[in-house]
C-alpha cells in the first residue's frame, strides 16, 4: 500500500525545518575547536594539469539491465541511455546481490549506481533499505534522485536529517517506509529513542564513507551498521580507501568486490594561487576587487566561523554583490533556499563554513576563495574540489598574511 505522507509519488518530503542537529566531534566552526595545522603557502600554488581521460566504452545500455519497467521508463525520461563507468560496472554486480566497494569521485554518477539496484530490489517485495550520507544536503540530493527514478511506484521513504522537524520524521517512520535516507547523527537519535528499528533492513548504502569518518561519525556508523539485519547486501562508496575505511568495510561486509573509477584528484583541474596581504584589514578590499573581475562568475568563499561567515556575507551584500551565507547556525530551510538560489544563478557569491559546504554539488562553480586558511591540507583539497568539476578548469585563491 502506498503511504500518503511521503511516498515517491508525493513531492512533499519531511523538510519542515526547525532546529539544527547537534554538533559533531572534529568540527571547527566555532571558537575552541582544534588548532590549525601550519600549511606552507607554497602548497596553495599549483598550475592546473587536467588529465586526459580515455573515452570509456560502456558494456551495457540502461535497457540491458534486468530492472523494473517503471525504473527504465523514468531513466528514459531523464535522458539516460548509456551508463557512466561507475554505473556500468556497479549496477550488474549489485543486481546480482554482490557487496561492493565503489571508489569514485563526486560527480561520476554514483548515486544512480546504487539507486537503481536498491529501488529495483525494493519494488520486488518487502526489502527495506538504508542509505547513510555525511550531510543533510547530500541526503536530500539522494532523496531527490530516488524520487525521480522511482516516480510512479508505490515505494515510500523517510528522510532523517538534523535540522528537520523530529515530529514530521516520527510521523513518517510510523508509516513503515521501505527506504530510509539520512545522516548518521539523526539516524542514531531515532535508534536510541526507539522510533527506528533496523533489524529488518537488508540493504545498506554508505555514501562518502571517507567524509563521514573525517567528520567524526565513526562511532555512529558502527552503531548503525551493528543494528542492521546480519543477512544483508552492503554497498560502500568513497573517494579514498585508506586504512580507516578498509577497517570499517571489512567489519561490516561480506566478501565485497572493489570497483574503482577514481580518475585522480579533482584538484588537478584547479589552478591554485595565493593572495598576499600585509594585514587582515586589507582583505576585504582585495576581496572586493577580486569579485569585480569578469572571470569570477560563481564563487564559494570559505571562512572559519558561523559569525565570520555571516559578517562577511552581510558586508558583501552591502557592497552590492549578490551574496548569501550557509552555515550550521542557519535552519535547514534557510540553507536549502540559499543553495537553491546559488544553483539557479540568483547568487554570485556563497560564503560558507567547511561543514556547511560538505555535500554541495554545483557543477559550474568557477572559483573557490579561502578567505581564511583551512584547518588542514585535507580540508584545503576538499574546499577547492568544489571548483573544476565536469571537466572544467576551476580556480582557487587563498588569502595569506605576509
């Protein structure tokens, strides 16, 4: 029976946002966080060297896959004919019931790579599936993709993310949805209060595993995975496969196969340079002049704290720039509105904290500006990876005080 509150035919999802999620460990958007690593400014200077990629010849078309006709029609409506490499290699293995470790960058089509087999299996019967993502924004992007691919089916889902009304989530969970999409902290909240029982969930996807570990979600992830059905299919997707990721996967998977489509760091497509200032008081004027340049079309500016982000965004708006901010102090509805305006080119400038920017997938960002230096070089790579997507050359500028 299709659920009335939040099925895939109903465009209204549980996104009546009121409060923010609790802060996670290893997050430094407020004073008192971990000290910054010293990064030699020379590491912020690098000429973009895009790697010429061989043209991939897909083994399958989407019509070749043994999937529900509803999914096939929705894929055709989206203009999907030939799978991307990660889809071409993942979907047949996942449809065969194989556990998978997918190594792929953002923007390679990995959401559809796990959405298609997951939704197909759910349409076949009483399969319950869980998808875990590191950020609210990414969880909502996944939900949107699922809704498009499953349109016209009777599948139902609940989106469990921080910043969303707990009452709406509790209502949706009472309808016994087949699919749960959420962030680790809020999923664990529901487990602890008894509103979510994962014992019958036999399909799990962990997206951006490395990013969840970086954000300090390791304990939450271990708790969540331990509550799932012991007989299950597990799909893990990550941009890297370091020892932490390997340990987690080995503990909670069954003889997984590894599928790697990683094509080098996104930062290879980003031209990197520094902006020297003698004193911090000079920064705003130099930033103003940069933003007036014709080459900057859409830019994310990173600053350290919620307060500094809000202050900088307000100052830029007063100076006539189409600017807004995104940080953990804003409600999820406010963050979504800002992100939507940015995607629709109603904004030229989005000022953000590191955590709030995780999961942002906007393909036409031309520039990233580090108004403050990042806490670590890994954070720097993640920041500048917002530019240089879809084969484009991006630009990253980092302010450095002499």
